[in-house]
C-alpha cells in the first residue's frame, strides 16, 4: 500500500456537520493517523466522524505521496464544506482541545482498524460536536 499525507490550517468554521474532510477515492483508504492542534487560545471540542455523503467541498488541499514512486492518491482532502455532510451516528474519536496555542492530540490507527471502501461516497471528517469553534492545524495520514 502507498502512504499519503495532507496537512493544513483550517479554513472556514467547523460545525457539528461540517469540517475538514478526507474523501475516499477509487482505491480502499486506511486511515493511519490524525493530528490536531489549536492555533488560538480558545478551548474547543473536536470529533472524528465518518460521512456517508459529503457536503459541497471546501478548498481542495495538496495530498503528498510518501516513498519513491510518487503515485498520486485516489483520495482527496478539502477544507470545511459550504453545505452539511450526512454523518454516521457517533464519533470515532473526540477530544477537548485546551485554550492554549499548540495544545492538541494525535490519534493513531493500526492495520485493518479504520478503513473506507474505494468507490464509495464515504469520508473522514473533523467536526465540532459542541461548543466554540477554534481554528486548528490538522493532518491526515493514510494508505491506499
């Protein structure tokens, strides 16, 4: 499997149904790691969810292939969409981010733990389950 990353500063406000998104492409996607850190001194809650239908995509991000072959990823990552996602009930992970610049969390997943089937409309997304939105730095690492 080839490995990929995308990293950015959040653009647009997260809501309970909108957030930075990693959309599966034509190949199966295995999420390996998600990192989040605050860029402002505002406490916030962030959740990792699965969307079965994504909203109108936000700004496209640059996905980076790892390794020597540099095969382009099938998956695509975007900023916060302008319309709501349809989400599966419940968060995969959720955390309280402290009101400290640089406070954050890294979630890691092993082989076979968190995968989406290629060709589906599914996506991973970072949302705001409750409370005040804080602008975040985020990244997704995955394999296809």
